[in-house]
C-alpha cells in the first residue's frame, strides 16, 4: 500500500481545508517546495498535489509553485485541480508530472477520461458527499452515485481512483474504509483513500483491509498526529 503525502495549493501556499471549504484554509507553508523536499527526506515515493484555485477556476492557477516543486524534488507527482482538456494534460506531462487526476470532467464527460487514459497516466478523482459525487471543487453535489461513476471506468486503462469522503476531509476523524472499499470493488481499479486520516491506526486499518491500494495523508502530518516515517515503515515502504 502506498502512502501519498499531500500538498494543497491555494494562492501559492501549502494549505489544508476542512470539508473542502476554501474559507477554512489553514496555511502551513509559504514555500510548498520545501514541504515536498521534507516528504522526500522522510522516504516518500509519491507526492499528491491539488491546485485548489485551479479546481474552482477550471484551469491551472498555481503553476509557478508546481514548477518549483518539480524542480526541487525527485518524488513521483500526481496532480489534480482544474484539468479539463488535453492541452493542460500535455503541459503538465511535459513539466514532469507523473500522473494527472481528472475529477469534475469524469462526471461530465467520462469518454474524454477514457480517451486520455489511453494516452497518458490518468487517475480519476471521485469526491463524494453521502455517497453522491461532488464536482467543481466540491461546490456542487450531483445526482450520481460514487460507485456508479467508479464502475464507468472499469477496464478503461485508468491507473488509479482517488476517492474522497468530503465530510471527513481535513477533519482528522478517521478514514471511511467502507466507502473506499466499495469504490475499489465497483471499479476493479487501484483505489486510494483520501480524507479523514488521523493517526497510525488509519494506516493499519487501510493496510489490513486488503482492497485499498493507497492513502493520502495531509492534515494528520501537518498537525503532528502522524509520524510519516513510522507510517512508511508500517506499510513496508522503506
């Protein structure tokens, strides 16, 4: 199981939100690339980046910081937020991003995602509130079940699904393991849990589940509740 430390970018800074609400942003660093370097030093293999402004704007909005992160660390980077067309995907690939996350567009145009997955390393971001898919930076909740969206991408060449229970995101209240597992079983795709990680018990629970391919760690690290080195050791990462 992979552990992917996260950097959420808002106005060029590394922040964390609570339940995806932009006005809840807590700033953790003015130099996100330094945070990425710290993750690398702790032994991480992956970095999960979300361009929060981009998610709302529908286009890249923290490009300079993303470039700086790429230039200063050797981590594999997966990136989401505001990626709506092939031009943006190509731009990020050329920049050295290893995997792109398509979220809102996956609901509106699943065929586009399948077409892109045939050409590029693509992950699908499925963000849900009470089991229903949320889009546009979580500002809207659709009428589609998250598991139905997951089924849509079975055998489509998608590398991974990142599934977030919005009600738990940034709340340090524990991962929704059942929801993550339902997405994994519906899709047959490596599924990464996001939202709610509070401490090492969540790491153990996800690892022991057997159907969860990875987990994203954010606020638990920033608030000092999870020792990343211990987490990596727990999953046999190092």
